[in-house]
C-alpha cells in the first residue's frame, strides 16, 4: 500500500489526460471507455489535445531519441501545450504503450499542479522496456503504475522504483450486459481480431455447411474508429447476439513482439460481459486464474484444429450447457470485471476512499446480478437436470 503525502478525500478533483484525439486505432477504444467511466463516477476534467501539424513531425525524432537518450525530454512532440491554471488532487493517464507518454509535454506543469499521479499501461512487453529505457524511466514521475501484463510488473518496479500493480482490462458492464439472456443469438461464433488460420479455415467451412453465422474480421491493417463510444456500443451489441466468443493469448502469431511473455487482454472480459460463452485459448497462469476462478469462464480448445472445431460444434449443439455457462459467466463479470473494479484497485493501493458515484455504481451492478440470478434460477435448474441425464 502507498499512502499519498496529503490525505485525499472522497470529494477530490481529477485530471484525466486522454489520447482520444491523438490515436484513433480501434484498439484504444477500451481505454477511452475506462476514462469515460472514471469521469462519470468522479469529479473529473478530461483534457484531450489535438495535433495541429503533420503527425509524424516532430513526433518521430522525439520517439527516436526516447530509445537512446534522456535528452528526448527537450524535443517537442508537436502537440500544442496547455499550462494548467489550477491544482488537481489526482492525475490519471491511460496509455496503450510507453510511446504514448511522449505527448505528455502537452501539459508542461502537470506534475506541479497534481497531487497523486497514476499511469495505466495497457500493453508493455518486457523486451519493449529495454528498447525504450530512457522513456520508461520517466514513469518514475508517477506515484502508482497499473500494468495490464502481470509478467512485466516486476521489471517496471525495478526500473522506476515505484509501486506497480497488475491491472488487467475490463468492460463497461452497464453497456455490455444484455437486457435478457433469453434473447435470440443469431451469431454462432464471433472471432474478433487475430485468429489462428488453421482453425479459421475449418470453422468457416463447418459453419457454412450448417447454414450458420460465423463473424470474423477481414481487415489486414489496424482499423480506425471515428468515435470510440460508437465502436464500444457496436461491439457490445454484437457480443450480446453471439453464442460463442473466441478468445486467445495476446499477440498470437507475433512471437517477435512477445519474446516469451504470455498475457491476456480485455477480449477475455468482453465476451462474458455481453453474455456469450467463451471458447479458445487462455494462459494457465496465476494472474489469469485469479480473475477467472470458475471453470465455465472459458472452454479451452484443443491445439489440434480438427478437434477444436469438433468441440465448437458440440457446444453449439448443446443449448442447455451454453445457457448455463452464459448465466454463470455474466454474473461473475458483474461482480469483478467492470471498470469500477479496476479503478477501485488503484485507489485501494493508494488508500484513497471511494466516491459516492463508485458506491452507487457498485450497487447498480449488484442489482443487475441479483436480477440475473433471480430470472435464471428456473433455467439453471432445468439445465442441471438435463446434464444429469
């Protein structure tokens, strides 16, 4: 636990530094959703600067320098500067990769104007730390670092000398939770983003032969999102109409980036958040089992592609089992995988009290889970009887 130098009350004021006007990659929408939720349960101001010139200049020279020398701090990122005119109790910064820290020069006096500073890193591989060491060392300016990759936490602690906690992805459960789990789910299998070609080819043929609906991405370049809210609403709606949601270990097929690291991302939450049953591949690691400590969280597929597709078909042909898995998974997600649960982890480590907005959201999620349990009790009993037969 880390206690702030001065006590911070439940009526504090936050400053959120957002990349939403600087990075339109669809992969950033999850982090922007996190920012939106914090702003909803806290008294917060979001500052989201925009570039006024060609994005690669002078940003690229600053990025090049950040891999080699601490002098990168004196090279501008090209983002217009805003000098803060007042103080804030907490500064929050969510970045996908360390490189996004380069634009913090947009707020030259952020450290002087803010009490406690928190940084969340969504994706940082151990080998990336070495490549960007001068930049990574600047994380020492923060009081607490949340890292989505558990294996990287120890290295970050050694480099920065600051507390680092494992903080995996989550979802806005109010957005993702379906109105009813009894609604039709016409999408048989949804495979979002990267996929295993050997399974995809077989699954495509099998679902086609069954006259089913197999949803997958066809883009070859990282897609962009004009509006992160619209994208998250779309994703939630798609998952709410999906029977089986495919998950996998992060960066599958990109061993050059992982360099031995094994991690899992927010996709492992988004499927169960929308009430789908999850299938695929997940780490057999302590951090994964900590957050998914129930057997229905994912059906682990065989490494043999033919056997894996057979498992998928077997599940599609067992609606009672799918119904049971969906109810159990969604109830668990409502209790531990909303963004408010991640924000609470950060505050708890800093011994900062929760706001009334956090308390109200927690209660709302509990009410949603109670309604789900009440409505599902007869169906689960019927599913259990079918399983015994």
